[in-house]
C-alpha cells in the first residue's frame, strides 16, 4: 500500500489549508484497509479518514497519527440493470457522469459536489432536492473497534440534513450500493449541465469547503443572514467571506486554520448577538486545534468564559 511520511494534508483538501500528518496511507482494496485499521488500532496510533477533503478544515499545526485517503478505492460496478456498487473513494461528479452515460437517473444532484461517496454518506450530501440517502440501498463498513467488515441496509441508519448517525471515528465506509432508475441519457445529461451552470452562476471560484455553516432551521439561509449582517467581503488575514455567496469562506491568500476559525467565530458572534441565531459549522475539523479554536463547534451556551467574552467583543 502506498504510504507517505510527513505528508501535507492541506493539499488534499479543497480549502488548501493544513499541516503535516505523521503518516498518509492510500489503501486500494477493502482488505488493505481492514488490515491497516487493525494495525493502527493495535499500535494505538490515532487515525482519521480523508475523502475528497471538501468538507474539512485541517489544522495548520498538523495532524498527529495517520490520515487514510480513500482515493484509491474507486470502483463502480453495475451489478443489475438498476443497481451499482461504488467504492468509497469515487468522486461524486464522476458517478453523476458515469451513471448518466448508463441511462441511470438519481445521481444528477452530485454534479459539482467535490467529495467522495464515503464523505457523501457520512454527510448525507445533497443538492437540488436530491440526497445521497434517497438512492442508497446498502453500505459496507469497517467497524474499527472489532476490525470487521460488514454490509447493512441503509435503513439501519438515520440520515438528515447534512448528517448521518454513522460515526466516522469508529466506522469506515468502504462501499455503497445504490439503486437508480431508468432514464434517457440526454435528459439526464441536460439536468447535469443545468446544475453545473447554476453552480457557476451562484458559487464563488477559489479554495473553499463549500458552505461553511449549516442552514439554520427556522430562519433565512446562513448565506442570506451573513449578507444581512453586512459581512460579505470581510476578511481576517487570508480568510475572506465570499462576495458571491456569503456562506462560503475563501482561502484567498495563504490563510491559516486559525484565521478561518477566528473568522467563523466572528460571524457566529455577530449572528448570536444580533439575531439570536447559532450558526453551526458544516465543516469538520481534523488535527490539532486549540481550545479557543474548538469553540466554533460549540453552541454559545456551552462555551467557556474566555470564548464568551471574545464573542461579546467581536459582536
Ligand atoms: C465548492 C463546494 C461545493 C459544495 N457543494 C455541496 C453541496 O451542494 N451539497 C453538499 O451536501 N455538500 C457540498 N459541499 C461539501 C462537501 O463536498 C460534502 O460535504 C461532501 O459530502 C464531503 O465529502 P468528502 O469526500 O470531501 O469528505 P471529507 O471532507 O474528506 O470528509 C468529511 C467527513 O467524512 C469522513 N469521511 C470521508 N470519507 C469517509 C469514509 N470512507 N468513511 C468514513 N468517514 C469518511 C471524514 O473523516 C470527515 O469526518 C461542497 C463543497 C465544496 C468545496
């Protein structure tokens, strides 16, 4: 299995921020992945999974232990007229393109989402009314505590808006079985083109992790809220709120993870103070974050005194 020591993980994320991990592994089969996990668990080496790195903020201070990239796990097998088994490392736009050529509909929404199938299942990625969970029939996982690989119906898990109850610290997605429906390749491809155009018109180009916050349940979408607070274009160091879509933070000039955290904290503090709304990050953190940085993943009511006074100042 391909392995790199002291690998720069930032380059493997769409935000292009991050430090060195002790090890970076690229397994390409389920068997390689299981035996790697067993070895790491037995040696007490911490590990984290990396898909497309499109929903991750990697610490500029680096990541202790092993990072496991799924990019080598990239198979797509048609096992019946309307079902496919797909490796965890397959990129979503590739699956959208490949299934459109097969005349299979259901993956069109994946166009333009720069993640992998593993990440899509963990996050229940969705767009344009389509959700990963809607087409997912079975999932093959590794239980890292037991060192076992098993396949379960997707109905075994709960999926919601950008969430699943699959804990990526314990379970690793190896493969998905999708059930799609028959369609005309031209019509499916037209839909894909339409979604591609929509993204080009509404989302910024540049290094980002997509939407930085989940949309709050009972009010305007996060982007509209941030825009209403007059924060478009606001920046801290190289971290900048996009002027095209305010729910995107761009790494516009060699930003560090602490600049991203400070900017997220500033937005959250403003939203909490002015609108009473908790903007919960959609992005996940990997690596070494300080307690002050980690507060961005905590509801304001749970933050410590230090972060509360920081929030008040920022507001
Ligand atoms: C420009 C842009 C546009 C985007 N648009 C959308 C959108 O429209 N809709 C949407 O839902 N999201 C969107 N995203 C966010 C992101 O692409 C999705 O959340 C995607 O599902 C993340 O997948 P990934 O493979 O990149 O996961 P990563 O970012 O690599 O990882 C995310 C989490 O999943 C875990 N993980 C990854 N692979 C596995 C695995 N095989 N087993 C277990 N755990 C794993 C990681 O450890 C991490 O906890 C966008 C991002 C960008 C940059």
